[in-house]
C-alpha cells in the first residue's frame, strides 16, 4: 500500500513539474480575456485540493471518512451524488483517510480527461455542462 502512495506522489510531482516547466506556445492573452484563458494543472490541483480539504475539521492534514460524510451532509446538493463512493475512489491506499497526495492524483487524472485539446489548460468550453 505504501508503495502505491509513493508512486502516486511521484506521478503527481512529475506531472506538476512537467506542466510548470513548459513554456506557453501561444502569445499571452489580453488581460481582459481572463475567462477564456482557462486553468493550468497547478491551479486546477490547488483549487480541488483546497475545496476537498475544507472537510478536514480537526486540521490534521487529512480527511477522515467521518469528516467527509459530515461535510457533505451539511452541504446537500453541492457535491458528488455518491459521497461514500467518491471517498472510496479517492482513497487509493484504503486507509480511511484522504490526503493531499491522493486528492492531487485523482485531480490530475481528471484534468487530463478534461483537457480535450491537450494544450495543458482547461477552458470553460472543455468542461462538461452541469444540470441546474
């Protein structure tokens, strides 16, 4: 189990390092056009990690299954349709806790799926529509 966590951490580190080392291939967008600029991997990871770690009520740097359940019960309709299933999908080592490394690994996979044109940025047009 520890080996898989180390592998996930290494893969995340390599993905973030590679993404941040790349130079943009297009000219910078005008400052008024920020909405269409999209989000790079580092920003995407930070946003997802920050959002999910809000459930860490005891501030120990990891989210327990109980904290996760309590968070989503207090915020109905704001998260996954199956919070318990989502927890299991993120908890790679099945230890009952979500860590930043596990969250980043899952978020990296999601970023790759969303980046349809493979330009290392996810723009609003690439994101799936959400029912309102």
